[in-house]
C-alpha cells in the first residue's frame, strides 16, 4: 500500500496555504527555512546496490556491477536504526536495481517495522504477481516503476531491449494485486517529451500517479545529456504542460522552469545537503543523488557518529546551508523563482555553480556552454558500468 504523497515536497505544494498570495508567502518562508537545513533530511535517497540487470544510457549512478564493498545486511539494518532514531519519515530506495539484493525485501520490512516508510524505484523486471501481492499487503511501502517512453521503441532506446515490456508487466501485476496508486517514473527527454499526454493517460488507466524527473548530466547521463535533454522550445512546452497538470509529481526537478511564469508546485530550490542527500551502496553520503563526485561527498555512514554526524555536522553540508551567492544570476528578474537552477546540472556540464543553469530559460546557460572547452567538465568516472561488449549484449 503506497505512502501518501502529500507533504512539503509533494506536487501539491506546502500544506495548509490557501490562494496564490498565501501560497507565495508560505512558500517563501518555507524556502528560507529549508535553505538552512533540517535536523533530518526530508528527501533521503539510499542506493542499495550498484548492481543492475539493465544498462540505461542515462543512469545517474553508472550502475551495472555490484561493488564488493556494499553495505552488508547488518550494516544496512544499522542505518535503518539510525534513520528511525532521527525520525526520518521515509526513505527513497534505489540503485542500481535494488530488488536484486537477496536481502531487499527483508530490509524494507525491517524499515517499516522501525517506522521508516519506503518508496522504492525498480525497473519492474523482478516484480512477479506473487511479489506484487506481497507488496499490496504491506503498509508504508510505495513503488515507482521506471519507464522512459510511452512505447517500447522510445523506452527501449534508453533503457534497453525488453525493458518496456518488463515495466508494463510489473504495472499489470501491481494493478491486478490491488496495490493502489503506484508511481510511473519518467525521465523527460527530447524523445519522450511529446508523449507526456500518453504517459499521463497510461498512469490514469492504472489509477497510478505520473512522476516526471529531469534528465541530469550525471553518471552515464554525462555522455548522453547533450543529445537527450529537451530543447529550449520543448522546455517551454514542458512548463506549459506541467502548469496544466498539477497532479503530476515532480519533486525538485523543474524549478528552473518557474522562471517562465507562475512557480511550479514542488520544492523550488536546490535542496542538496539541506533537505536532500544520498547514501550510496558503499555507505558514502553525498549532497544529492545527482552529484556522485568526490567534491560532493560529505562522509560515510561507516564513520564514527554514523549518518547523523555526517548530516548534522559535516563541513560540506554546513557550507551548503550557508547563504549562497547568486553570482551571475543576481541581476536576473527571475532569480526568486529559479534560484539559478540545479547544482548538479551546472557541475557536470562545466558551468560555475554560482551562475545560470545549463537549461536557463533565458538562454544564458546555452551561451555559457558554448564556451566550455572539450573535456572541460568534471568526469563522473566510469562508476560500475558493465564493459561495453557485455552491456551491448543486454540491449
Ligand atoms: S543538485 Fe540538482 S538534483 Fe541535486 S538537489 Fe540540487 S537541484 Fe536537486
Ligand atoms: S539567469 Fe539564472 S536565475 Fe535567471 S533564469 Fe537563468 S538560471 Fe535562472
């Protein structure tokens, strides 16, 4: 049974405010509070494994092979204990494909038993009718099926041959088991942005919720971003579509598009290290899931003091909670809405962190990108990608 999607980061916006003026004032106060950080993250992503049976060309963690240093079952349970003590309301579990860990289901059951809800992302390939039935009987567990196109040709070009069929079978199984409103999670690309209506209708047909996320140039996405990220004209269409579909979940993905007009629902700031962070499969803690790079590594859950010490007092997270300079965006009239965009998108495209987002709706990012020399962007490294010959066999 899914978790509720209401709350401060939901697509429906901060709870309790009414009317545009009230929403705006409430939003500003909340934004300032969130910028200073919280006792515990609101949006904690935990990648349980680098292992994956697919090789998506935009994978933010360059997953493929398991890492021998991945947290053991006992260590993972200890992390859950810590999250429970910190009163973390829920954790987003991903990977890699998290369900390939043999202890995956016992671990999510343990999290729920400790009062930590679980929302997990999966490519659906292991979600059999029996598994779907078990999940339907669990409280505080939600499922996100990843799908990057409304048809097999569009999806499989990104996620690999057979992945569309596997994802649809998983959705069928969840629906047949009466799971409730699971999520269909789509990374918006140049190739699927014209399919948003079809994806929305697909979600409706399952009584599921559509969740859209932004393509960031992280992991293997660094190599594919320039070809796959939506064009400037498509960004405008996407913004218009999102305004017309407030029921679609977006998290913090598209706040840079708020510079086009009324603010989009969701978190309108970069929450990295403030309300967002990532625990990777080996226990390292990063500012957000899209910045797997030493520069944004705050510590490890294996360090003395564990995750709580990293979250509350690491030098990196402390600095990210300081007031940030608007830099080259300071003179932009849209800064309050856009906040200069996404730190990860800037970092991995080689742009200064205190300047415009590479997809700045006023075109400033595009102009700056033209000046980044070849090889001038930081490399995300090879990660855990399976060698090309093997991954080609999977497609
Ligand atoms: S760096 Fe980008 S993806 Fe990460 S929290 Fe900030 S805005 Fe979100
Ligand atoms: S100049 Fe900066 S603040 Fe203005 S729209 Fe572009 S990225 Fe956003």
